[in-house]
C-alpha cells in the first residue's frame, strides 16, 4: 500500500531538490543559477527556521563571492531575523529572500510552486 504524501512533505521535498541544484550550481561556479535556485528554495523553506536560515546563509556566501556588499549586509540582517520569524509564522508569501527585495514584501508565487505554498 502506497503512503499518501502530505502537502508539507511535498514542499520539503521540493525544497530539497532546489537546494541540491543550488549546491551543484555553486560547486561549478554558476553563481547566477545557484542564486536563482536559492530564491526558489527560500520561497519553499520559509515556514521552517532551519531551511529558511540555510537559504540566507547560502545567499550570503554568493554575495561574498561576488564581492556584493549590499547582498552581504542584507543577508546578515536576514540571518538574524529569518529563523525567529519562521518560528512565529510572520513571513511574506513568495518573497525570494535576496537583498534586492524588501524583507517584508509579499511577492507573487511562481506558478509551479503556488500549490505547494498554499
């Protein structure tokens, strides 16, 4: 008998896939692809403090490699606040997590992630 997978579990699996692709892109030096995948992982991982914070840590690493002071500052602030905000459930839906986006701004969900994020 097959076990039915719940929405939260499907969302976590999708986060894991995006995180893995981001790691692979970072390993080969494709910072743009890695960051794009981290933005998707951020959207998926927001409800959980660990995955949410991990995406900001990885974005910080990319900002550092790019020598992007704005991204580094933005990610340091998000690392401080992201986990606790996940714990209390105060999260802007669809926010991609980069320093180019206000941290409290809700954003439209990508079509392929919308059902997982409801």
